């Protein structure tokens, strides 16, 4: 993964930018849950470092219905259920990232989605990239949404480029913390990782008033991630639970 420039200022809340070795889809989901359980800082941003393509689908989606949406090549990819909601997402050329943050207030998924996406939207505009933000009044952010293919049907506050959805996310609250998992699907996104990742980080930093510091996972964390992977995310009882 390419280096991301860290911008630091005084009088801002501490946040960490997590870097990892390349991981598969099971480890990626396990890592987010381990971060939620251990919370090494109140604000955590992580850009996924992919070992190989993978597929994730929402917590409340039906496995058999998800499989029916995939083509033959995609059916060979590793696939697992996310701890968050939303539909099926193919992680092959996208920039995938998660943001975990302290939020003891009553959970309002629509408001949370709006805060994060408007922050990223504004930073893209400031950098001269003409994107749009979806305005769809009947969107449903509940994790129990029916089956959907995330990047074929935008919901309110998704980011669009030339009319095509390029940023979608899913949210879930764990105790006093919220996990937001997202996929950025600009064309050639990973080839322009540095540009996109810094825009995302700056947007989040400005909105939440955060100072980011690099944080690299050590062997203790990787042991926790592997345990979580084996006990949950690679287990058919989780993947095919409904």
C-alpha cells in the first residue's frame, strides 16, 4: 500500500491511520471487528490492503440470493458476510476503507451517513473533482434492507460521478462506537490510491477535527484477527446464516 501523507495540527483530537499487511476478505472483516473490540483510539481510519479479490455482503442479506447475482468468475472469489448492512460489493478494483469512531449518542444511521459522505464530497469539490451527491428522499439505511447490489442503485447521500455511483457505505453501531465500511469505485481507483485516500482522510479529519497518526498492526493484533477469521468470517455458519 502506498504511503498516505499525514497532516497534523494542534488542538485536534487524536486519530489513528491503521496500516496492515495484505489480507483476504475474511481477515479484512475480522480486522474491523477486532478494531471495534479493542479500540486502540477513539477514531480509527483504515484503508484495506488487499491480498486478492473478495466479495462482501450485508449482515441481513440472504446468501442464496447474493450468489445468484454473481457471474461465474466472481463465484470463484472469497466471499463473506459483513458485520454492517447494505448489499453485495465486489472488491476487485475498488478502494475499500473503514472508519470507526466514538459516538455515544442515540444512533441515527441516516444522519451518520450524511455527515461522513458530505465531508468526503466537500473535499473532492475542494480538490477540483466534480462529483455529485445523491438526493433520494426514500432511502432506507436499516441493516435489514432487502437484497441489493450496492453499486447499481444509489441511496441518499451516495457519491456519484458522471451519474454513476462511486462511493457507498454501510454502518453499524457497537456500544458507544460506530463502524462505517465503504467502497470507492472510481475507474482506476487503486491506481490513484494516494490521491483518493488523502482526499478521504482530509475530509474526515476536517469534519471530525482529527489529527491522524500512523498505527501499524503488530503480531498481537494479527493473532486476534486470525482467531476472529477462523471463528466467524470464514465459517459457513456465519456466511450462510440466512
